[in-house]
C-alpha cells in the first residue's frame, strides 16, 4: 500500500469515527496536562533559580560554614586570588521599637546579617538610596542599619526612625525594597536586617553564642574570568576544603545546588503522581480503542475480503490513533498551560510569581512524547485484536476468530510494559524509580482486575436472591459478560488512591502540627541567656503569669573524633547520608543534668557512674547516625578545647513532649571549666506571648525568643498552600478517571439504548431506569473506593512513616466524606454518559433493531 493510499484510508476512516473516540482523546489530554504542569513548573523554577543565582548569592563563589573559617580555609581562598572578599554572618535576633515611658515597643524576630566588606560583591540588590548593584555596606556604620520593608510594616516605623537591637539604638538608614529570595526562605525566622561589625560591637551580643549562625565568605573573582575558570576555581576550593567537613563551597553557576536538589526530589514525586493520571488515561485509551474496533468489525472484514492485508489494516487504525493522540496531546498541553496561568493564585506566597513561566516548550515536548508513548503502548493489545477478525464476519458475526501467534502476543505485552517502564523512568529520572513505579502500578492494576472479577462473581450469585428488581438488575449488569467493570474500577479506584492518599498525608501532617502543642507544651522558647540574666528573666516571666518555666545549661560542641577516627574522615566515607552529615558537620548543643529527664528513657547502659570520668549520654537515633554504643569513646570540642567522653548510656527521647531535650547530655566532670548559657521555655497565659517578647527585647538584649505557635502557624500556612497544589494535581487523576468512566459507558451505548427501550416498554419509568443505573454505578463505586482507599492508606502510611518519620493519623470522617464523594461523582458521570440512551424513544430503538 502506497503512502498516499494509506493517508486517504486513514482520513476516510477518521471522518466517520472521530467523535466515537473523542473520549479516548479526553482521557489522554488530562494525563498529558498533568505531566506538562509538573514538568513546566520544575523547569520554570530551575531556570529562574539559575537566572537569579548571582543576585541570590551576591558573589561569584561562597564558602559557607557553621563556624568561623579555620586558617587552612583562609589560606586556600587567598591562593586562588579573589578580587574582593566579604564576610557575612547570618543569625536570628530580636528588633524592637524604642520604649515609650515604661511600655516596651513592639518587637519582631529578624534575620540579622552582619556584613564585613562590600555587599553585594556580584549581582544586584535594589535598595532605596543606592543605584542597582551599588555597595550596601556604604550605608552601614556604627549607628545605622538597613532593613527589609516587612520590618517597617511589623513595627510601624519608617526610614530615619530608630529601633533597638541588642540593647543599642540604630537609625534605619535605608530599605532593601527588593531582594532575591528562594521559596525555602518562607521558613526564615523573619525580615532581614543588615548591620556592620562596628554596629554589632555597640550591642551586647556575643557572636560566638549566636543561635544557628551561618558564616559565609563571599568571593568576587576577576571580571575577565570565563565560566570554565570559575568552575575550575570552585572545584579546586571544594577539593582542598573537602577534609573540612563543616565547610561547603558553591558558585553562582551551580544555581543554589541544595535548593535545586530538594526541588528535584519534590518534583520527581509530583511527576510520578502526574504519571498516574497519564496511565489512567492509557487504560481509558485501551478500553475506548477496544470498543471502537469492536464496532468496526464488519468494515474490517470487508477490507480483508477486498484483499487488504492485516498489517495494512493495523497501519490504518494505528495511524488514526496517532492522529487523535497528537491532537489530544496538544489539547492537554493547552489545558496545562491554563492551569499554570492560575498557579500563582495557588502557590503565590510559596513561589514568586515571576518564577512561574508557562511558556516551556521542552516541558510541552516531553509531555506530548510521553502521552504518545503511553497511548500507543496501551493501544497495542486492542490493535492486535484486528488480526483475529476473520473475513467470514461479513457473512456471519459468530465466525470463529483467527489465532494470533504466541510470540506476537508476548511481544505486544512486553512492548507495552517496556513503554510504561521507560515513561516512568523518563519522568522519574531513574531506572530504579521507573521500575519500582511500574511494578507498583502493575500490582495495583492486577489487584483491581482480581477485585473486579470477584465482584462480578459475587454479583452473579447474589443477583438471583430475593432482593428487589432494581437491585437484582443492577447486580446482574455488573456481572454480565462485556460489562465495563474493570474500567470503572481502575478509573475511580486509582483516582481515590491518589487524592485520598495525598489528603491523608496533608491532614496527618497538619494534625501532627496541631498535636505538637499539647497542653503541657511551652508557649515560648528562649536562647542565648547568660547565667547572670536567667534569675531576673525568670522573675519577669512569673510576673507575666508563667505557670511553669524550665531552663537548662547549653554549650555548643563539635565532634572531633569517634572511636579514634576523625569526624572529617568518617564524613568522607559516607557524605551522602543526611543524618550522618548533620551529626558530623554541625555544631551540636550539649546540656548537663544529674537526673534523667522525665521524657527520656534509657535503652542501653546506665546513668552516670561514680568514676569521675567525663561521660556522655546520647539519643539512640543520633547514636545510630554516628555508629556508637555504650562504652565507646568520642572526642568533642568545647570552647576550643578537646574533651574525651565515654558513652555511658543511650536514650529514647519523646520529642513530641516539647520539653527541653537534647541529643547529648554530659555529666558534671565534662562541664568543669566550661562557660555555658541557658536555653529556657515558659508556659504563658494565652494572648501575652507578644507582650513578653516585647519586654524581653527591651530588657534583655541578646536574648532570642520564639513564639511556638507563631512558628508552627507559619509552617502550617506554607504546607497548606503546597497541599492545594497537590490536590490540584490529584484532580487531574480524578478527571482522567471520570473520562474513562464516560468512555466505558459510551462504548456500550448501543446495548444501553436497547436496555432502556426494553425496560420502558415493560412499564418502567425513566426515573426507575435512572435509579437502576444509579445502583449499578454506586455498587461499582463502593468496591472501587474500598480498593483505592486501602491503597491510599498504605501510601499515606509509607510516606508518613519512612518519608517524614511521623506517625500516620487516620481520620474516619475523611474516609466517609471520600466515599460519599466517590459514589456521587461516579453516579453523576455514569448517568451523564448514559443520557443519550435515557432520552432515546423505545419504538425508534426497537424499529432500528428490527431493521424497520
């Protein structure tokens, strides 16, 4: 067959059958839209981070650590020869308005940026009073600071006004009206405040005890350097500083690597969720194509009688499918583009609107490619059925089907499975992830198949019982040969699995946050409290109605060695382990107590003995990360001097109690000669937290106070917006499922019309027919929900337990609501697809069947 003849045959066949397979196109379009939305978001954000990376980093290269850089690091920096170097310390603090009389001014937690040198070294920062790209440090002196506009709103102050910081008064010299901020910074403690080292010297801060301080050394390289030279310098610094486990090196060319790594992991998860909607669409494609080919058996038999080979007929119908799939994929991209246009309203406070660029041609190409791949893969089995249609079908419909070679059948299913694995690998970026996804999905589809078979068997047995006619007829419809039970189960069950599973995770996480504040939980946490300050601060808290306060001595320590092996060497052995990295590279808070805390339980060893040796008790999870047990020796740096400690016990800690708990506790012998500060908590009456924060900021400079509820509310708001995005994505799966259900019902429209005609002829009203059909769809919905809900519970349990290390939370009302919505949607979709049959006049249908 020539190409021209093949094209004309495809067009003629397509003209008469296009609208019959339009629902096939809708199934595919919804899945393509979901994949496009996720991929476009990921690409858009990645491009934006890379484009603004230099502004965000404010330098060509940044060397980041949790402590001041050691001399070895400074020597390596000098060796590569930067043009300029700026040192930056970033830490939370409190800023307040000046006190009026005896009433403290309103305060706010801020992110304090101590700038020593020119800033920014590279990129631009829009600050009122200087040109873009100018030197922010020029506005800072002993008396002046620069703030973010959010601080002006919180404190109701203006440029030129004075505020209190660390017990000293500072004039607001200018406002940083626009800064590049990553979405993760929505979790930042508060607005940014820029200050000079000379300004910090006027305060009562002790920089060595700053809470969660981050030290950055910013480097500006020669302007004539190429990208390759900058990358080489970054690699050289990374290699030379690798033994220093506490130091990280990145350039703006890396484009915020840590953020992009987390973004990639998150979008991979979302991408696989989107793949589910595409696979659901693929199941719909298979069902629609099977019904379509069944309706064209006579025409196909005629073509075979006229001498057309089976391969040519397969080519005609495959060409039609390809055309429809391409049109559907284009519609899906258009739907996804529309969804991206409204994304800023859903994710506006999490992702800057300027980062959401819907024009992503590569994401569109990927989505279209995956859509075509899935459509053709799932169409192979029904297309293979073309080979079984005998020419004798022209004379008699019951002619025996032709046999298909076993090798061809196996090849067809292998191609289908391979296409699914390849698509999942493409979306997940890993053959392992693709294989796991495909295996899990195959398992789910098999379970749905088994459940649909069991349901049909059960309905066939029960249909003859003494139930009413409507219920018996509905059950018989579910059990009849050729029923679309499996399609309905897959379409609705997978939608329930995804949407309900994500909802359970979101609600469980939200409830965990709410439950994280039990009645005995403290209202405020306070850091950087000196031993001289605590008694006075405690009395002030009592005057404000605090019912219970706790304080514990705290000192920052860093692991030097474990069982004689340096922490740097241990980190180099396994740098990919997040828990191990956190344990070996960060400063840790150690505390001292003679009594085992109430929320702790010994799981190994014993509490302090009388040997007089420096001893340490370690939380069991932390002990696993650093691979120590009772009797092992570790070396910790306390205030610049090494201290050897023997592990005396391991503890299980109830972190949900919100009591003062620590990973590491030491005995009296370990604390000899060590200067420490206090960490404290207090339980305050409702509504006085802000007043206490204002008083602390005014009376106790240097003390940092966090309101527990405010922090959790901030996290909760961000998670709620992310949950809205997840629900939007899950909605694509539901839409694809409803499209499949409609396609399945439409595929049996001829039989449905005959059923309705006969029932009406026998005296049943249209309302009675609607009730019978509604019972049928409701029965399918209940079983599909049961299987989907079980899968959702397993998915939520796995994500909460292994992904977030939280206990899953089950809410019966969520399951009940989901069941009602599932039944309602399935009945509504089924009846909507059945409307042509319900509207048909009985005598017309019977005349058509009789050939009149």
